């Protein structure tokens, strides 16, 4: 028996662009369009079948790889590179368009924590329902029930409908059901890594445990330090194709240096940004990271964050305060910095309409990870401009100094010890 | 590593499956044509089927003051309204035409299976769209979803059947051994409802039009099915036409077995045949459409 448990050969998945529009059409429209598309009269050759081309999109194409039993493989790539599509095919949610994959063993994917939870049902009922959706048998759920409940810590509320639970409790219950699956192959999407810090830690802890038990793990993440720590091998997807595969360190460094170059610029245009709001008197046109790593919106962990915002003054505004905030991806505020102090002694008036630059350098002690950059401009109590997600900043574990990768938590602190 | 006990395993698909790694793996490749393996998978996922049906039953009358009483109340009120109008105004002389069965009980015996059928068709038509979240995120045979939606209407039928027995006592209609046929006829009703519902659930994924087409069609269907009227008011030579309706012979047979009147086996047989045919066609379409559910829903 070979120890290859996942074999992917020439796998491809095609989507139709503009699919949304097509789905909204009514039946007669669809039928007439189908006929129009199929049969086109062309004078010389008569009726011919015309193929719908040009609005197709290959989310995955010519993907080949093998995964051996007991390996933890990280699948990395930018958004839209096809990672989720690949996981969906491997967990049988969607069919490939071409090629094939052979998967030997029961697959459970932790991309679906809490799928099928019904708000009206009690915690107990939801454990059974969710377990059976994830492919557990009733007997399996019964034997593990106490364990699941223990792990979740909601035993007191087991017979309460989960619509009365806090979202954290629902998450914990959902995760404990998923964590007690015993698949031969575990597929984990980064979607899992939402929730509070304790929950994330629990997820990563579970990952460690599973990897140590010698089960096969596929892990999709943007968190390179987690991927580096947990996986031995990596697969890098770029535009639906395998750009690199091999030792995890090689693949992640390739991801940094090669693939991302020029793809995400350190300068971000905010004119059409959806997350902005304000009274329109001031507008932030763009934000730029002045000390980017590898020409990306990323900074080394031991470097300050130096930002330049291009702003346009539409109307004169007095007593302006600029603010930059830093949030984790689950919206925990790590810090906010302001251009003015609490007594407003450092007063700035913008009396001239026009464009100007605002530059700020922030000494931070963030640990490696992804953060949302928040931009705000206010005048007194009035919010002139606010953008909750102006940019996503990655703090890299690469720098002039060596990064302590066992460090946990959002920030690092200098410390003096006497022992 | 053996996977023989795992329920997630799928048989190789297509004419020549690529060589499996160890001969027992799941082969994932573009799907073409029909597969009989769908029904086997449905059986393997029977526990999920059970839990989904149970969920619908439990959720159905949650946070209602009357609870399961609604299951009784709806057909009962309908029976009173319809028997007032059709029993008196149109004056169908029931005494002559259905061997002495009072009209209210004649009506109620047909109304219950009809409401079961119509609720099941409606629920299964909408089922895939209603459970879109599950379709997009987890693998399981999609057929489980429309099939499980028969659970809650079946429960309603069972509850309101208690009232049926009460009515029979009230009108002194004594149940006969024929009542033992009921489970079989109810099963045929499920087959007919699934035949319509499974295909429509797949169509609704792509064309939400069917959400509006179905309730309307069911209303028309209600009047062409012998629910509120006895077949005897139709000329004998057109009876075959009534039985091409999968619910035609079935409603008659259910009524006959409950009220102890003679069962028309020819009519029942024809309707059953049509129901099975519909189911096969529904399954065929579902099979064909299934592969793109997750992408489209």
C-alpha cells in the first residue's frame, strides 16, 4: 500500500464570470439565451454551434501534487489564488471541471465550524445535528458527547436554545464538535482563525495536536509563522497554478520575495474605498507605507511603521486631529495614535483647500501578523473622515534582528530580569 | 489505511476511474451522466436524514402559543369552510354517491393526505435554497436535503390523523382492517411528492421562479384532484385521465382505506406508476444538476 493519501492530477476548476447576472435571469431568458448561444446563423457554413468564450475564469488549472500519510502541508497564496477552491474540491463540496484527485480516507474540513447550527435548537440538539452533518455517526457523537461538552465549557446551557447563547459560546460549541471529528485527513481553512485570542490559540493548539498524532493535515493560512511552525511542506498557489512546492521555509520565503512583488503595492488608493465615511470636508486620497518590505504593504517587526497619507481639503477645517489606529483582524484595538495631545495644545488649522501630505512614524512593538490600519480625521467632536479598514498591514517576522517565533500575543515588550 | 468504515467515502465515478492510490480512495473528477450510487449514499447518510427531519419537526412550532395544535387546526378549519361551501351550496349529494359517508369526514380524509403532499412538495422545492449555507460548506449527498423535508409534514399528518379518528367516532364510521393499507398509500404519496419536489428543488437552485410557480400550481392541482369532490361526479370514460395525476388514485385509495369503502386498485396502480415515473425523472434531473449546486446556490 502506497502512503500517498492525496493525489491531485491536472486538476482544474472553471467558473463563469458574470455568473451573478446569469443566475438572476428568468427561465425563458435562460432558454432563449441558450438557443441563441448554441445556434448562430452564419451565411456560409449554416447553423453552427458557438462556444461561449472569454467570460470564463479558471480558478484552478493544471494543479498537480501528492500528499503523503501523516504530512502537514501548508497551502499558501494570495486572496483569489485558488486555495479555497482547492479545499472545496478536496472536501467534495464542488466538482472539478477537469483532471482528478484521489483522496484516500475520511476528510473532515474545519472550514465549516458551526454549519447547520439552528438558533431555535438547544445546544444538545445542535451537537447531534452538526455532528451528523460533519459525517459522524450517532453512536460516535454519543460516546464523545461528554468530551465535546467539557471542551466547549457550555454544559450549564446545554438545554437552552442557542439563540440565547453569546456568539463566543456558539463558536466554542461549534469548534468542539469539529475538533472531535477523527478524520484521516483534516482540512483547515484560515476562516477558523477568527474569534478571540484564546479561541485562536485553541485552534492552533488543536492543529499541533492533530499534526503530532500523525494525521494528514492540509492547512490554508495567511499567517506565515503559523504555517512555518505547523507544516513540513508547502504548496504555493498563484493564479490557480502551483508556483512552488516543497520544504515549507522555501515556499514561504518564495511567497514573500517573488510572488508578491508588485502584486500588492505599498501605496493604496482610498478614493473608492468602501469602508470610509465622513462629512466630505476632508478626504484621504491614498495611504502609503514609506518603509515597505519587498514592495508590499508589510513591514519588518523591528522597523517603525511609517505612513504617508495624501489628503484633500475640500473646505477649510479648524482644529484638526489626525488619528491612526491598529486593529487585529477580529477588530480588537491594539493602539491608536493622535496628532494632537489631550489638551489640544498642538493645534492644526487647515484653512487652504487643496491637497497635502501627512506623514507619521509609529514606533510599535507588534508581533508578526496581520493588522487593519484605521485612519481618522476629526475636528472637535466632529468626525471629518473615518476609515475602519484603510489598509491591511502585515508585520513580518523577518527583520534585522532575529524574531523569537515562540512568542505569543499581539505585542512584544522589552524586559529586564534579575534572577 | 482502510476506509471501509468511513462514511465519507464515495465510489469511483465514471466509466474508467483513474487508478486509486490504494484502490479504495475517493476519486474526484468531473461528473457525467447518471449514477445509481446516489440512492446508496442516501442510505449511508440516513442518520443525517433523520436529524435534518427532526430539526424541521422541532423547529416547526417553536415559540408558538398553540404549538402542534396548528397541525390540527389548519386542516380542521379548512374542512369546516370547504364543507360549508361545497357540502351545502353546491350541494353534492354525498349520501348517494359515496355509500353513505357524511361529507365532512369524506372531505377530511382526502384533505389530510393532500395537505401532506402539498406541504412536502413546497418544503422540498425550497429546501436546497434554504440550506444553501450547508451546501456551500460541507459534503454530504445533496439528495438528503429535499428528502428530509418530508419529515415535518409527515409529523403534521400523523398528529391531525388523531382528529380524523375522533371525527370517525362522531359520525359512527368504524375503521376496518383496510386501514392497514394506509402506510403503503402514504408511502406512495411520499414517492409522488418527492418525484415532484426533488426535481423542483434542483431547478429552484438555478431559477428562483419556481418558488412562485409551485404554490400557484399546487392550488390548481388541488382542484383537479378528487379531494373536495368524489370521482363519481365525473363521467366514467374520463376517469383514466384523473388517474394520470399521481395524487388522483392515491387520494381515493387513502380515503377508501380509512373510511372502509372499496379500494380501486386499478386507479391506485396507475397513479403509483406515474408517481414512480415522476420520481425517476426527478432523480435524473437532480443527479445532473447536483454537481453545480455548490457553485450556483
